[in-house]
C-alpha cells in the first residue's frame, strides 16, 4: 500500500504533467479515492464543484490552474 509521502509525490507529478495546480490534483484524487482511472475522468471533465471547493480550501491562493486554464476563487 502506498504511503502518504508516495501518494503526495505521485499526485504532484500527475499535476505537473497535466498543467494543473497541485491543490486541484490533490482534491481530484481525494474525490476519486486515489483511483487513478477515476481521477483522470474527473480531470477531463474540468469543472467539478466538489473538487474546486476542496482545492481552494487547501490554499490561500485566489487563482488555481486546471489544464492550463485559470480558475478564480470568486467564481467557485
């Protein structure tokens, strides 16, 4: 079973490859219960409110990136 550290590393790498903020990637994996296939499906939909709420709860930033598209906190 993967450790929290290895999960965090994998999610960070996954985010980087998809030009997505780590906070959004982490939230996607949480919603997908760390199922990579489901995470990929959620990522492709690009607009899950649950993911965005979780992502912005993880940071003070007002803008995050989802597949090179900016998402503003005020629009969530």
